[in-house]
C-alpha cells in the first residue's frame, strides 16, 4: 500500500492554559507500496503522531493523506473504521492486548470484526500464532505472558487478516535487547513473506537498521531541522548491523552485537 | 468478541462490582414489585370478598342506611321479566368475648341459592338429612359459619356463638357449617350467615334491609327498576364498590410508589455509575479495539448491553426478592389499610405475569436508559486519545481548571433552572386528587442537586483538605485530594448517596412534622377524662358498638359531669366514601376542645349546627370538595337526599377522606341509627380518674362489655397507629440508603482497582497496608460527609414540597414544620457510618495489590 502525505500539519487541541501545540509541521512523504520504512527520531519528536495520522487513528489539522488512492484525511469516522479494520495492522509499544481475551481471541479479533467464517478463523489464527512461535500459548491470557510473548501475540494480531499496511510504534521500546531483536526479526520476515508495507517508528538506530530506509523525524519535521523536504536514507548507512537476512537465518542463535542504548520508556 | 472483551469477561472477572450493581437494581425492582404485589393482594382480598358476597348479582340496590323491605313488593312485577332478586342484610359486628370483627350476612336461605354458591359441609349432628334438619337452620337463633371459622374458634354444630351487631348482643347457635367456597371465603372466612328473618328479629332490624342483590339480564329494565329504588338507596353494579375502594386508596398507593421510585432512582444512579466506571476503566481497551477497526456503534452497543445485562439479571433477582418483601410489606400496610380505610385481610401473594413483566420492564428499561449516556460517550472517544492514555489524566483537569468557569457556570445554570421549574410546579394544583406536579417538582429538585454534585464534591474536598491534613497527616491530605481527582466517578456516587440521604431527611422531616402536629392535635382534642368503648383496639371501632340503652345507665352515674356519644359511619358524598360522624354537640361545645379553622370559636360552630340542623366538616373535606362555612352539602338520609349547611371547619388528622360531623339527634333522625361507638366522658371536678374508671368498668362492663380508657391511653394508641402507618415509609427509605451505600462501595472498589499502580507506588515508597487502608476509608469519609451535607440541604427543600404541596394535595392536611432533631441526627449518623463501612469493604482490596505486577504493567 502506497502512503502519501502532502503538507500535513498536526496540532493537539490546547489543554490546560496553553494554546494548541503544533506537533507536526508541513510534512510531505511518499512511501512506496511494499517498502519497510522507519521513522526515526528522538522521543517527543512526533513519530507516534505521524504514525497515528498514517494509520487513520487521528486526522491532520491541515494537509492531505493518501493510502493508495484514497484520501483518508477526508473520510468520515465509519469509513476510517472500515479502513483500519481491513487494511491496517497495528503493533504498539505497550502491546495493547485486550486483557479480558486470551491469546487466541486477541489474534482472532480482527477476523471476527470482518465476519470471517469460524473454521477459517481457527486455521488462520493457528497459522499466525505458529508464525510468531506462540502456537502452544493460545489459551493463555495476556497477564500470563512475558513481554516478548505479548508483543509476538500482538504481531500475530496485526498480520492475521493480511493487511496491506502494518504500522509499528516503538515495537521494541518495552523489551530487553534480546526480545527486541527477536521482534525486529519477526517484523522483517513478515515484511518479506507478506509483502506488506511496513512503517515502524523508533528512536533506536539499531532497530532502524532493520528497515529498507530511514526517515528522520525531529521537532515535527522530517529529514532534519530546517529541511522542508525529506529524503530516504539507506538504513545501513546509519548503523552497520548484520544484514536482516542473516539475522533471520540465525534467529535461533544469539548474535553478538555491540553495546546498545538501553531501551527507554517513552 | 467485542462483547466478550468489554462486557462479559469483565462482568465475571469483577464479581464484587457485578454483585453490587445487580444487587442495587434488584433491591430497587424488588421494592416496586413488592409494593405492586402487596397492593394487589390487599385490594384483591377486598374485591374478592365483595365478589364472593355479591355472588352472581350484576346489580345491587344498596344504601348506607337500612331501608324498608317494602321495595321487595315493588320488585315482584319484574320477576316474570326475568329479574331475580335477593334481600340481604350485610352488617359488621364482633364476636364476643374474643372481640374479633365479623361480617353478618342475612339472606333468604331458600331463594339465595340463585345468587350465591353455598355448600353445606354438615348440618346439625346426625347424618340423616331430613327436611327437619334443614328447617333447624331457620330457628330463631340459628347461624351458619364457614367450617374454617368454626375450626379456628373451636365451634361445633350446636355451639353457642355470641354476636354483637350494632350494639345488640345475642347468643346464637351454630346449626350448619359451610364448605370453603362462595361467600364462605369472603373476609377470610370471618363471616356468619343466617336467615334474613332471623337477623331482622335478633338484632332489631325488623322490616329492614341493607341491600337487595339483583340479576338483571335485560338492561332495558334498569330505568324502570331505578324508579322504585327508595330515596335512601341507590342502584349500582357490585363492582362500583371496588372502584370506590380503589379510588380511596389511590393517593396512598401513589405515595408508596413514589417512595419506591426513590429506590429505583438510586438504582439508576448505580447502573449509570457502573457503566461509566467500566468505560473509564476499559478506556484503553476501547481505544485498542477502535484502532483495530471496531466501529463506534459496536462499542456503543457493547456498553449498552452491559447495562441491559445488569438490568435484566437485576430485575429477575429483584422480582424474587420483591416477593419476599411483599410479604413483609403486607404485614405493614395491611395494618394501615385496616386502620384507616377498609377491613380486609390480605391473602396470599400472587406473582401475576403482569407484575413480573412490569418488574422486568422497569428494571431493564431504567438500566438501559442510564447506560445510554456513558455508552455514547465511550463510542465517541477518539482512539488516539484513548491509546495515548492522556485523556483520563487530562480531561478531568480540563473540566476542573482550564475552563473552570464555564462548566461550573453551566452546572449552576442547570441547577437554577431546575429549581425555578420546581418552584413553579409546586404552585400547580393537584390533578385528579394526585399531586402530580408536586412529584415532578421533587424530580426537578433532585436533578438540580445532581447537577451541582461535581461542584459540591470539589468544594467540599477543598474545604476538608486542611482539617484532614491536621488530623490525619499526609494520609488525610492524600485522601481529600484524591476525591476530586476522579471527579466523575465520585460525584455520581456522591449524588446517589445525597439523593438517598436527601429523601431520608425529607421524609424524616415530613413524618416528624406530621407526628408533632398530630401529637399537638391529639393532646388538644382528646381532652376528656375517660373514653368508654365496646372494644379495646381503635381499629375495629366501627364493628363494635354500644346500644343506645347505655345512655340511661350513664345518666344515672353520679360522678359524670357530661358525656358525648360518638358514632360514625361511612356514607357516600359525591360518589366518594367519607366519614359521617356524630356526637352530642351541646356537650362538646361546653367541654370539648375542637381545633377550629373557621369560625375560631368551636361553641359558635357547634351551637349553630344544632340550631340550623347543620354540620361541621374536617379541613380535608373542606379542601377536597372546596366547601366552607356557609356552603351546603347534600347527603342521602333515610328520607332521601337532604341538604345540610356547613357551620364550621375543624382540623382533623384521623381521616384523609374527609369527615362530616353532625349532632347526635340530627344523626339519629337522618339515619335511624342510635348505636354508639364511643362515649367520651367528662368527670365532675375532684373525681379521681382511676377510681371512676374502675367503677365504670364494674357497673357497665358485664352489661355492655365496656372498657374505660384514659385520654393518655387514647393518645398513645393514636400515636401507635400513626407510627405503624409510617413504618413502611421508613422501611422503603432504608432500602434506598442500602442501595446508595452499595453504590459507594462499588465506586470506591472501582477507584481502588484503577489506582492499583498509584497505591502500589505509595506502598513501594513506604506506606504500610494499614496506612493505605486508612487513606481509603478517609476518602469514603470525605464522600460521606459531602453527601450528608448535600443530602441534608436537599432534604429540607424536599420536605417543604412534601409537606406543603404533596401531602396537602393528596390528603388535605395542614402540617406545621417541625424538625425531629434526634431522628435526623441518628439517621445521618447511621448513613455516615454506612459510608465509612463502604470504604472499609473495598479497602481490603488494597492488601491484595501485587506490588511488582502493578509497577510492571504500563
Ligand atoms: N494527546 C496529546 N495532546 C497534546 N500533546 C500531545 C499529545 N500526544 C502527544 N503530544 C505531544 O506531541 C509531541 C509529539 O509526541 P509523539 O508523537 O508522541 O512523539 P514521539 O512518539 O516521537 O515520542 C510531544 O511533545 C507530546 O508532548
Ligand atoms: Mg511515540
């Protein structure tokens, strides 16, 4: 799914005594279908906001957003709901599994919204769970899982309905480095196998290395301060990590890596 | 799946919240169902008795006074045209010496089988049922009683039975037993049947009838039958009696239902609160679901269904509970209805489909209604806000500070509008004798106070902050600060509790004022020295009577200065049953002390009444029919309709239907009834009351079965009946309080679960479990104090409406305002303690918080 943003700005309605805060200013972007793009920037730079706008969770204050040829910024609430339901998978920093549903039900949720036949649901959920290595945890509730397992369940939920677009907001932000890597490998391999467009926000250069390219975000602008436009920066120029392919191949064996910045809470 | 995620699993996972909410609704529904059930049972008992006695008759010629049996001859020509008629004497009386009230039914035992369904269980002792044995039923002392009655009183065929009817005492012989069917079931079997000729001869009613039952198949004959009806009687359908009773009890029932409404209203707050809390608590999950593509409608439906589930389950539980409660209420109102309105012994409680449906509908619909607003709110929330978790931290502050002035201004505006509407409504007159506008005004006052709830809670906790810090240190300060932090939840809980307390205070004020007014009135009215009565209790005053012959005996007693012979009976006025009372006005004018409204001197009113053959009426009568001094009222006497001038209006709290009182001689002339229900005795100066009492009972006791009671005892008895009447009121209010306390427990429990992290943090920082618990109990004390204060204020406003609008319009009583300080202080103390307990229960949850877990998750 192709993503285009044209001169998008976003401001949060003023709360407290302050006036409205402009968080994103005049952003234009074009992410081609099938890309694995990484939004990288410091905490508070506006990545999540941008991701929310792309993901039709929020509407921009000004500017236009297109997913393929649909201008999402003009759609009404129910259209946006349908779009999110059918076309987008979400992966969050805090996993956001529904605590009252077990793993199977959490993953099945997008399918049940789409009224998928029961037998189909069963096989597709099983398949999704197997692909994230959680085949044997289907009946567990989220509070019985570790962080890494929760995130894997969340990934299964994000991909189970085969959305053309997957958004991931700091998917490793709440995990230790080992689990983090496992998740990143998983996302990478999903990108390969499902051919979905993936946009991932992160503040970690190491994580950013997993994408095809990096879009820098700072102070609500893309491509660095002062620059009106943006450019794709090849991911590997930023950080020399083992090639995603090799990581995927050796996913079971721990790869040695240089010291990483400890993941911080946002 | 959405349902399972947002509603079903949480309902199962949070048993405390679920149970409390369901219990709250159940209690509300139970009260309504119970009142409906017991009302139905009491009324049905009465109407079944009427039907059983009326039998197959579809018309009756009835009279409040006996009429001549000559009319039977006039009815003869209708016989060939298919009209069947049966003469009846239907009289109230008592059985001696047990003094149990009974109904004596005199019928023509031969022809009456057309009308009523009797079956003789046994007649006289022997098995041979010859004509002679049946003839014994017509013996001049023969009566037939239901087998159950005989069993209860240890009677057999041949047993003597002493009856006192209209003051005439006769010993009758039980000559037959009836199976429990037809009239034998009326009045719970407290009925004695005899041949009409026997009754006429035995009780001085020769040539008299009280009723003729008719079977008229040809409606076109009615006008010609109407023409032969004696002037003192009327032709009507038997069901008219039931309708009249129903009408008479209407205001009483409306009042009960209004009280039940309070319990329901409080229950509604509870559902509203529960659904709101579950939305607030699952806000993040709602956000996730919406991000994943759940539509607003689906979210709305899910929470609405939560309300529905609570409503439906609560209603079903409520109906079961209500059945039990009805049993209790029946004991309570049964007594009231008997004391004030009709003699009927309520029977079994029957859960009709109508009542079940109504109960379920009330509970479910109200729950749905109260779930709508929070569900809409959940549906409209933006997923991004929910996800970032900012909404709950920011929005309350937004309401509280930023736009501090504007929401507060709207709240105050709404409250003012509500109060103004309430004031305007309370000036409207009653509709059909029911204070509809008054009740609606109450709703508006409640709405006004509810609109202010948030303001009151913040204001109060701000006020309490300094004293709480001083008294309880940091724990106290945290407690007072946390209440406004979760303003929405706490203000609803507080509104519900204030409402319950407000209603309680209002009713306490109303009943207290009423009680004080009645006490003053009784002290003033019951000024005589002794009362002579044919039975002990007040409640069967109409069934037990003295014969007029007692007058001569009384006149011979040297220590009596004067005596006033009272007799009352129900008569129809304007198709309503009012009380017609009589007394010796000349004596009352000299010795009595009637609280007058107009003219101010009682002697003027009473002597005028004697001189002009007039009547004095009670305030309730005067208000209800808009009649005052100088107006005439028409009553049906034995001579037909007669008009009587009103010469005075007096205050009376014994009867809300209205009382018309006339001098005894006029009463006897008009109604041919010289029996006496009570003799009010004034002693000569210097006579000791107790000596007089003993001497009176010694001389008159054996002859007339007379009891002498002192004015103190009478006063005590009046107050006892009064308190009994309002027992149900208190019971219902207690229920409302229970529901409200449940709401507070519910809210606090939710607050604790939600603040797990905060509480865990406090624990990590070094607070002990005991301190955390103390903090939580202090929080509920803030809530309790606030609600008590608000409730007290609301109570005063509501009591004003109750006293000056609703009571005045429903019953025609003028009540002087009086604060029953002790009652109010105790009940407030009780509710405050209850709110503390409400904090204590959920504070146990604090112990269960797993620190590591609570700190780990977001
Ligand atoms: N709901 C909100 N209301 C107001 N300001 C917000 C809200 N969400 C985020 N912000 C502000 O917008 C800016 C960007 O936030 P965000 O997009 O979450 O950044 P990032 O994800 O890059 O850390 C921050 O300064 C943050 O404080
Ligand atoms: Mg972010």
